[in-house]
């Protein structure tokens, strides 16, 4: 929901840094993999109860996630880069939820399971639509130039980052935050199904 609105603020500084890194020969894939490594360290920190350290590592992971795309735009956008970006992002998000469950299994386990269940809805609706959009040659740059068609919703990248920041700052509130965010994820899934139905049906009518 917030991604499109934040793009005009976030993209210019990321673009400048990405241009500089690309000029120095830094590859987008290297940034993607480095960011994933930071995400893994964030999971370990959170699982061990070091929530402050986990938050710093998480924010560095998200910075890398923004920079890899900026570097790619100033060098070369590739299918492999887009593939790595989305797969490692999904693993990172799920792994962070799992880390909170590991940290406090009795208190956080059920809420974490519910949120991972909800992530299946948002992830599958996102990727399934992207596949169909590519097949029909649909495209949008509302959330910047991407390798995939990004179908929005209530819980996009910005909201997900905000959730994890709050969970790290208020770890005792994780069960409530996870349940609330999971509910929003299911609303996002429903919205994407309805939007996808409309867009794909209209695209089919146009093609016919």
C-alpha cells in the first residue's frame, strides 16, 4: 500500500548509490547474496533473543534489497537477478518469522504459524499473477522497474518492514502484531485475487 507512495522519496538516493556502485563494477547479484547473508544473521540474532542486533541486520538486509535493483538498472536487468531477489526475499521474511518462534516457542509459536500461513496467501497470489502477467505481456512501473509485475495490496514491502521493526522493538508484542499483520495479509490476498481476476479477464477480452 505504501510502496508506490514512498518510491519518489526512496528511489533518488538509492539510484545515486546504485549508479556509483555499478560504475565501480559491483554486481547486483553480489549485493543480493550479501543482503541475504545479512538476513540470515538477523534470523540468528532474533532467534537468540538479540532483537536490537537483529533489527540492525534486518535494516541492512533491506538496504541491500533496494540497492541491488538500483545497481541492476545502471548495469543490466537480468531474469536471474529478478529470480534471486524474489526467492531470497521470501526466504528471509519467512525465516525472520520462524526466528521469533524459536526465540519464544510457547509465546510466539502459534502466532508465527498463522503469519506463515498468511504469507502463503500473499506469496502465491503475488507470484501466480506475475506468471500470468508475463504470459500476457502485462507490465507496470508503478513500484519502479521490476523483473516481475508487482500486484500491490495492503501489505507490501514497506508494511512488512514496519511489522518486523515493531516486532524487534516490542518483542513481547509479537503474538498480537503477527496476528494483526497476518489478518492484513489475508485481506491483501483477497484483494489480489479480485484485482487479478479483473486484470486478467480484461486482458483476455482485449486479446480476443
